[in-house]
């Protein structure tokens, strides 16, 4: 067959408030490695989810081997020969490698509910041999190291070819985010090997890797494919420009409202903080009214650090000082007691309490402000809640509305109000505060950050994008593999460029 | 908006080992404890009680322990399948009650003229399976938490048993049924052989069938199982049917041993059963454990009960000792799962 194995023809997908895919054309040809890059929210994941049967397109055609197909479930996608290697681990630790590889597709190895282990192991071994792995089908999956698990994931994806008599399409979603050094080389060798027996879609943040392994690269932006390039005729800088598109206006981020912080007193100081396997030797200080942005790729240690500073995860060495006094951070409640607030990235799970009213959510973190000797004073409570709904312009039908019914932006404001309504608050840790918000809600968050600074709050920010990090921060600290690799001053009018940051990140 | 990084939860650091090499043993101590702890505890108990009272190690006492373990082991093997899925079956005592009365009233007895012999035992098991089926359907179709669905079914079982009981225990007169509870085969009660047979069957199910294997998969990560197209409800329901059947069999075994059908025949068994499963090393969260571990757990409970009597501990103190044991076991087995923000409900 000479035509493409998979073809997206004019595919669009809309979610409430956002056009995730806008008339996308992509084709994957036989024995080809297709690179797919794009920013957060550019539509890559939506594209992959349509390919793997998790989502269905609103319009347009998905053509697999010349036939228009409707992939209603992940099982349909697997039957069509499309195998996914997910970004998150999708293996079960307590069963064997063979069971994982053929999970839900045991087929001839299970007759009448009874396992034929020999047959199952042989079939799994065939998959493992294809990628030249020494892992045994009988190994217990949880005994494998991460890189080996990745190989098992690969073998599992390859196993889709058993369901049909055609060569599979293997989708690698950020396969390199957990690998480094030799493991990375092994993976690249695997991709070369896959080229002979399958078509590959390779998604990664590391542009150099995409250039290295791909035969063709698609660049996505704002739900559209904006470019298709030959890796031999393009460099990282050009890819990056295509991906980012434009210089973002400083106005959007309220840069003119950013205040100088020189001479402000230190609020929180982190000295030599470390946790094995997550981050080490972290020194930080955040002054009153300052935003310190933590930059880095996934797993660079910045998220773990932010959670450690909130007491949600432990640290092994080092200390955290608040106003010069050493803090005990044994749990989130220690942090709250000390005046540290945390706006988590998982807003719907960790940020707001679904099922509780707007009012209940706002007063959740510091009941002390609305009560005396443990007894809530209703008038005080109403007053505090009304004040914050007004100040943050939270759009809600009433104070008693369930937060689950609010839009993402308004939920985020409720989370912010929860912390801000506490008079004790000194430090606010913002973990992806604008994730999943529309443009208007983002601007509200930016405005809020500027105002909070003006009131002398110290803010530690993990932003969604590099732009955001640079624009909102006074200082940017770049993490890589758990260590700080660079520090940039990003004071008003002296912003570093994105390229400078990216160089330190990868 | 421009960006290059996508935030997400921090991934675990990459391991430098080349993937093509054999895996280095990387077994955490907490998991070793889960595997080696129960056998070590069992041996330690035997040594301690043996030292404290020489009668403990005698052949007749050992056989007594084995016979005492039989009913508990049967119950615990069925329970293991449910706990592996992260559920729990609290209907054990009610199911035993109904089953014992079904057996006593269908076999030759002093209440009616039925005389179905060993078929009565089968009916008891079938009654248990039916309870399991209903519990499983309530849990999976109506999305009732398993503890609540089975607690309700347990009460239903007690209720049905009370109606059948009608004020007086029916006595089993059937020679065949009674002989299983009273005879000795090579020094052991026939019921002990039944328990061993159930253990072997349970292990075979766990090792070689979909119900068994998918128990680990669903208990380990239900989301992954669902995305793999595994019919989760079916396998969950099957686990409850297995647990119901073993409870039904246990009720029949108790009726055969005591010679009566009784509402309170399973009194105290539910707690001992859950303790046996957990002490054996099956995680209450599911996904990890197995019937072979449960066998050790059941022996620990039986040895503890027997040993405490021999060293002169009051019987009513024993219940407290069991309570302490289960709390310690749950804390020890769940040690590796502790994180500060984990929610325990």
C-alpha cells in the first residue's frame, strides 16, 4: 500500500468554549516517523485522543488504510491497528509483563476463561523480541525499572498488530519525558526498529529529539496545523518560532502594573532544600510583593518543590524560613498555619470542593476569620464572602451555588478567594493558575497577581507557559533534573527572552 | 499564548539502568514485609507458644488447630477474591446462617420429612452463591459501596434464617452429612480436607482464570482495566459469587459439625475472616495478595486463638487480641502507601 496509513481530513473538534481542533489535515504514511509538536493547548492531545478512540471528531474524516473509520472506543482503535504508548504509565504492577502486554486482548491464550500461560507468554515474547528487549514475559511488572516499563508499554502498543493483519501505527505520547541518557538512546534505537514494522507518531516537547527521529514534522498551534516541515531542512529555532507564533503583548500580562521589589524584605527563604529523586540544593528567596517564577519541563522538580513548600510532600534536607523563622512543614495544615497558600494545578480535584457552595469554599482555609472560639458568626461570614465575590468579580448566581456549576475561571477565583480571605496569608504558591482557563479568565488571574503583589504578598509561580513565567515574574529560576540551572532577573523592562530560558531548561 | 513546557505532576526520575539488561531486584522493604512478614509471624507464634506450653506442639493439638482452621479458611478464601478487588463482603455471617438452616431443613432432620442427603449441602452452597450474586449486582449495577450492599444482604440472610429457624434449631439426623463433621480421616476432620480442596481450587482460579487474573488488574488499576475494555462489572459480580459460595459452604460445614442449623452459627466469623485475609498480606485497597497468603493468615488466627487458650488467656480477651492484630497488620501492609495528602475514608 502506498497511500497513507492514517489520514485526518478536515477534522474539527469543539469543546465548550474552545475549538480544540480546527479543520486539521494530517497524514501518516507507511514506515514513517511523524513528529508532532505544539504548545500546551495547541490540540496535540485532542488529535491523539481522536486517533486512539477516546474522542470522536465533530466533523471531518479519519481515514485508516483508505477507509473512513469511526473509532468509538479505545478498543476500536486497537482493532484498527493503532497502539498508544501513553505519557502516564498504563501498566498494572502486580501482574506479569505478558498479562500487561496482552491485557484485554488475550484472545486465543484464554479459552473458556482459563489461561494457557505458555501460549500467552509466547505471544508476549514475540512482541518483546520485535523490539529486541531482554525483559521476560513472566517478570513481575512492578519489579522493572521505569525504562523497562516503557519498553513493555511499547510491546503492548505493538500487540495491536495481532488484532488485524496489517502493520500497526504506534503513537508515542511524550515517551522521553521520563527517560534520559542511555535509556533515551535505547528508545531512539527502538523507534528506528519500529520504522521497519510500523508507522510511528512521535510527540515530544524536546524539539531536538523530534528533529532527530522524525521523517516529517507537523507543527500545531491553536488547534490548527500551521506547518509541515522536513527535519533536514529546518532548525530548532524555526520550529520554535512556528510553534510560538508571535511575540506576546506585554499588555496582556499587565506588565505595566508590575512593581519594583528592590529593597523589599524577604518573606520566605528556602535553603538547601532537597528530596532524593525529586529536587536538591534548592536555594530561593521571595520578597514581599515579588513573583518568583519556577521554569522547567515536566519532572524538572519544580512541581515537587512547590508541593513540598506547602507541606503536601516531604523533603529530606534543608530548611524553609518565613520572616527569618524556621518553619516546620509536616503537613499542609502546618503551611496554612504559617500563612502559606497553595493553588493546585488540579483545580477540580484539589482546588475547589465540588458539592460545597461558593460560600463554604471561600471560608474553607481559614475559618478563624469568620468565627470566634470555634463558633461561626453568620454575619461575619456573609460579609467576608460577599466582599471577596465582589473583589474578584466571581460570577455566581448566589453564594449558595455549588462550585461545580461555576466556570473554570470562576472556580479558580473561588480558590484564590479562599486563600486571600485569610489575613494570615504571606506566601501564595500558584501551580498552573491559568490552566484550562479561557483568555478572559486568564487576564483576570494576571490582574489578581499584580494586585496581590501590590499588597505585599510573596508569590511562587509555576506558570502554564514560558511567556507567562517571564511576564509575570520578577525573578525566574530554571529547574532541570531537580536542580536549579539558571536564574534570570525578569524585573519590569529587563525581561529575559524565551530562548534564554529554554536553553537552560533542556 | 506561547509556551514550550506543559506542566504536569512531577514524573519519577529516570533510572539509569539500561533497559536491555535484566531487571535489578528493586523490591521495596515494605513489599518484602508483605510477602515474608506473615510466614515469619506464623513461625514466631508457633515458637513462642511451643516454648510457653509443651502441649502446644503435640500432634493432637496440631490436628486440632487444622480442624479449627477449616471453616475460617473456606470463608477467607472467598473473601480474598472480593478484597483483591478493593471491596469487602460483610454478609458472611448472614449467609452462613441461611445456609446452615437450608442444609439442616433439606437433609434428614427432626423438623420435616425431607431427606435429600448431600444434595442439601449443595443447596446451601447455591443459596450462598445467590446471596453473592445479589450483593454483586447491587454493588455493580446500583453502584452501592460493597460494604453497604453486603451489610444489607447479611441482614437479609439473618432474617431469612430466623424465619426458617422458627424458634428452635432443627437437628441434622442425616448420617452422611453428620459424618463429615464428626469422622476423622487419618486423624483430621473431613472438613479439613474440604478446606484444603477449596484452597487448591481457589489458587487454581486465581492463577489460571480470567476471574482470578482480572482481580489483580481491576484491583490494581480499575481505570486501566476499563480502558482495556475489560467488563469490570462482570468480574466484580463473579468475585461476590465466589465469596457467597464459600460462605454458603462454610454454613454447611458448620451445620455438619454442630449437627444443627442456627441463626448464630456464623457468629464472630466475619471479623475473623477479614482479619485472616488482611493478616495474610492481602491489601484492603486491593490489587495485591492472594489465597495462598490467606491460608497463612487463617493459620495465624487459629494458632493465636489456640495458643492463647493454652497459655491461659481468658477467651474474651482473645477478641481484643485479634483486634490489635488486625490493626497492626493493616498499618504494616499499608505502610508503603502512606503519603501526606492521601485520603482515607
